[in-house]
């Protein structure tokens, strides 16, 4: 059963054609690794898949429903992680994650948040403003959302491994493989080689001047 | 004593409202500023204690990880 | 519904944490108004004549100052993206954010208005007319202002552009509000002007959230 | 130069100095201010022209005098901080600013309350009141500039520059407002300042000024400690102090 299907997609950004007639499908339990040089349009592709940006032409379907028309249902099952972390710097990690869960209709107790943050070894940093944390720690706070949303069917991650230490990378890779094994599907871009022992489809975007 | 009895003292020759408003406002402002300074001193000190507790918590977790790895 | 309440609670908590920054539009409001007697002269008659117009222009300018902050932080740290990617409807979330912004930065201006009516020697009936026009008119400022802020949030030098976009749109509100206060000074009925301001407010209350949601989607690069 | 002052630049000694002086200042200040106010309110004779309304002078004049002198003290400590890089003087400046703002605010309220019986309106654009209002804006400007910075060192320097700029402008503002006022209205009949007063009215006034100075001194000592604690929150002596004071509280 295809989770995500893209038919002849083309995106123009600042009057530059990034890519055109891109077609691919993502089945349940598959990992799609989007490769390409800097400026090839990987981030723009992911933002179009998430429905944040309108494509120039082409359609994106989630479970055979166009994401433009069934936006609410699509976002019910999507978790997105982009370059901007999506956490407020004056709030504490705890407040940020509580807010994120309320927004995405995830009912969660405070101590599950605490023990997830402990897993991401952020012990003792839960209730101070996120501004006081290092860049890597802030990313791990933002990545905690992948431990919370259980009913998600699709994860879209834009270079999640940058600024993470080896322990962080290993933790996230384990979580991704575990999600894939229970039938979730993941679209990811990354500059480091993916160290996931899981069959991955690949798609490469050529760089156009 | 410039006033015969108590309520002429409060009446202040008909200007009681203005006199007592001024004295009340100044007393209140001084009091509020004193309380604000006093309580922010206390919160600063408790902040130091909280920071202490956080450090010990982090150290304890770090030790637990090391023991976890070594065993 | 719980998500909308969560947004309101978060924005109010954030505003409380940055209350020093919140004080600035209020100080600007008092300062601008106390400049006028120094410029025009302290005679109560002239001050009363220009009073309503001065207070309303100052209210519009200081709300412009505060508007910039409405989506800026959320856009920069990505919370706006996550908000758009949640299943809560964006127009409703935008309306809640505008309400939170109105409560935290424009309501204090209204709370200050008696002091300023004192500065400009406004009479009692004039003050009540001013208060009514402020209570009805300033939400209109926030709603329409939020549309322009939604459009310019992506540009990093949106400040002056914002004023350029919004001031023409605020002119009808300024005209009816000041004329309401003036007719109050002559003990005349001003419910007609109030009705027009109320109509403008309800009109924008109905349509602005969708326009704000669209503006936020447009400014996503 | 000023060798004996340098040890106090060391924050821990300043903190303990403030701790020693605090009880004296607060008790003495409270006593003097209460005594003087009561003396001024109850025992000083009524004024022949304004009967008892003039008693507001026992609150208005001390706060007006104090607001100007506190601004000057703040600007001087800012100047010392900027020129000789003495960190504690920036802390002193920021300890003084809220007290100055509060005292100026009080002088405005008492001035307006005194103006109502005299001019019939709560607010009158009288020269003295207007320059007090502008002084309040100068104080609030320095405080909000200080609060806008994350790093306290940088904030201190920036606020210090604004305080020095303010002090240079203070006389200019004062005389231009006086000139503006006489230009439009002629000197107001009642000189709000210190009219020549008989001795039994003057003594309570001088004493209440002294009372206000001591009370503001006590609040300054307390706020100075706060500024020191805020800057040195990670230092071991602060941690030791916090533990000692917490065990003290449990002991009580």
C-alpha cells in the first residue's frame, strides 16, 4: 500500500527550475534516501512533500488523497524535522515539547517526556530555557518529537544527523529502524553516509545551473 | 498638636483626600520596592540551590550511564 | 480546541517572560502623547481640541511597533512551521495568536488611556467616547495588521514596509474614531460612528483569519 | 589613586559590607521617616494660605529632591564604571535606577495631588512637573536598555552610557522647560519649590528629606546585593552563602 506518491513534480525557486517531472512512490515500511549536491533542491523537495510549499506543477498524494485537499488527515500522520528546529528559545525544553504534543493531539505525561529526554541524555537540562543549551542539545530536544507521536505513518527528516555526536546518531538511527520495522515510512536527506542496516531506496537530484 | 481631635486630623482642613493620597502613594511605593528587592534576593538564593540540585542530578545520571556501560 | 488553548497559554507565558520588551510600546505611547503639549503649548483648550486625534494616531503607531513581534520569533525558530504542520486549523490558530497579541500589547495601552486623557485635558464624556472607540477599534488594528505582518514576516527588513502597507488601511478607522470623540465633546450622539467602527471590526473578524493563514502560507519559502 | 576604595571593587567584600549596614539603615530610616512624617502631618502649624494642603510638601519635596540627586549619583557611578572599568559601580548604577524611577514617580503623584486643590486639575503642564515627567522617562529608558541585553556586562556599559548622556541633558531639559513654561503661561502664582518657611515648618521637612535618603539607602543596599548575586551566581562564595542561609532558615 503506497503511503506517499509523487507524480511529475517540478519546483521553481527564485525563478530557478530546481527539478522537474519527479515521480516516485514510498511504500509502507520503506526508507527513501534523497541524495544530491548542495543546491540541488533536496530541502525544497522535502518542504513540498510536507505541504509547506506549493509545487510549480505536479501532485503529492498521501494514501491516495491529494495533500492539498486532505491537509488535516495528512498532518495527523506526519512528523517533519527541518533546518529550523521548531522550538522556542525562551521556553524550556519541557514546555516546548508539552506544547508540541498538545498541538499534535498527542496525550503524554510529564514523566514520559522526562525519561525520553533522559534517553537523549539531556538530564538536568529539561527546565532551563533552551537558549542556554548547545546546538547539538537543542537538536536533540527537537528530535524528541519522534519518540512521542506513535500514530505517525510518515517521517520527513531534513539532515537530522548534522551537529549530533556519535551517541546521538546511533540513538536516532535505532529509533528510525524501529519505526520502519513497525510499518512506518521515512524520507530522509543526509550528508553523512546513512548507517542504517535497512533496505533503502535512493533518489538523486541533479544540480542544474 | 495642630489639630483639636482625631477626625479633623483626618479631614486635613478639607484637603484630606489629597494629603492622604500623597502619603499613601509614597508609603505604598516604598513598600512595594522594598518587598520586590527583598523577594528577588530570596529567589536569587533559591535559584543557586536549584542549580546545585540540577548539578547533582546530572552527575548522578552520568555515573549511572558509566556503571551501565561498564557492567 | 485544546490545541488553541495551548497556543493562547503559551503566547501569554512568552509575553510574560519578555515583559521588558512589552513595556516599550506603552512607554512610546505615553512619550508621544506628552510631546504634544510641549510642542503645541499647555493651554487646556488647544490640547482638548487636538486630544482625540493625537491619542488615536499615537495608538496606531504604538500598535504598529508591537505588531512586528507577532510572528517574528515563531517564524525564525520554526515553531510557525510546526504550527502549520499540525492538524489544528491555521485560521483559528492565527485568530488565537492575534487575540494573545491584543491582550498583551494593546490592552495595556487602553488601560493607560485615562492617564493620557488627563494629560490632554479631555472632558469626562470625551474620555468615555475615546474608551469605546479604542475598545472597538484596536482589535481591528490587530486583525488587519496581522495580515500585513504575515506577508512581511519572511522579509528581514519588514518594519517600514509594514507601516507603509497598514497606515492607509487604518485611515477610515482614525476618521470615525476621532469624529466620535469630537461629537462627544459637544455632547452630541456618537453611536453612528461607533456602529460603523463595530461593523468594520466584525467584517475583519470574519475574514482576516483566513487572509492571515493565506499570508503565512505565502511567506513560507 | 583612591587605593582605599579598590578592595570594595571586589564584590564579595561589598556584599558583606552591605549585609552589615543593611539592618542599621533600614531601622534608622524607618524610624526617621515615620517620625518626620508624623511631625509634619500632626504638629507643624497650618499654612495661612493653603491651610493643611501644604503638608503634602513633606512627601513631595523629599521625593523631588531625591529623584534629581539619585539620577546624579547614578550618572556618577556610571561615569566611574565607564572610565575606570569598575564593575561594582555598574552594579551600583543598576541598583539605583529603579529606586530613582520610583521616587520620581512618587514626586509626580504628590505634585499632581498637590496641584489639584491649587489649579483645579489633576495634571497641569507646570514646568517643574513636566521636567519630573521627562526625568522619569530618562530613568525608564536606562532600565529598559539594561533589560534588553542578555549579557549583563554589556548591558551595564550600554546603560551607563545612556545615564551619562542623560545627566548632560538634564540641565538643558530643565531650563528649556522653564523657558517653555514662562513663554506660554507666565510664572505660576504658586512657586512649588521651597517657599520661605518658618522654622517649625522647615524642621520636619529637613528631617523627612533625611528619612527618605536613609530609606532609599537601605533599599539601595538590598538591590546592590541582588545585583552582586546575579552577576556572581556561579561563584563558590555565593553557593556557600546560599547553603548557609538555607540551613539558617531551616534552623529558625
